[in-house]
C-alpha cells in the first residue's frame, strides 16, 4: 500500500488532523522571542510526551504559521492502513501544490 503525504495551508484542515489525534498546538520551549511570539511550531500528540513542547492557543499558532509562510505536511494513514501521526511544518515554497 502506498502512503500519500499531503500538504495544506488550510487552518481548518490542520486543526481537524490534530484534533482527530488528540493533538494540540505547541511551540518548542526556548525558541519563542521575548515571550510575545511563539517559537518553532509543532503539534503536541499524547503519545509523544515531549516535555520540550509548550501548548499554545490556535490563534497564536496560526498567527506564527502565517508569519513564517509555512505549510503543513502530513499523512492520514500508515502503509499498514493505521492512523498516521506523521506531520511536519515546511516552507510553503518547498511544496509544489497545497490545498
């Protein structure tokens, strides 16, 4: 089975993907600027238990997402047909087409 990676800039699609996996918007601790601006963005997932991630609100998350001109690269399922938890943020110019 082939696994398709998708890319999107649609806020609703990103939020849907995260919430279906019980994920929340987060930033990497220590990468924020002056406490006013979110740092490196991530989706914090329950199975990750990454203490280096700090939850932030969706509004701050998407503000930073747009400021940095990012796209969300993700997969819905694994090669075995299970729910995939793969995602990462990339520069929009690095993806050919997005929704």
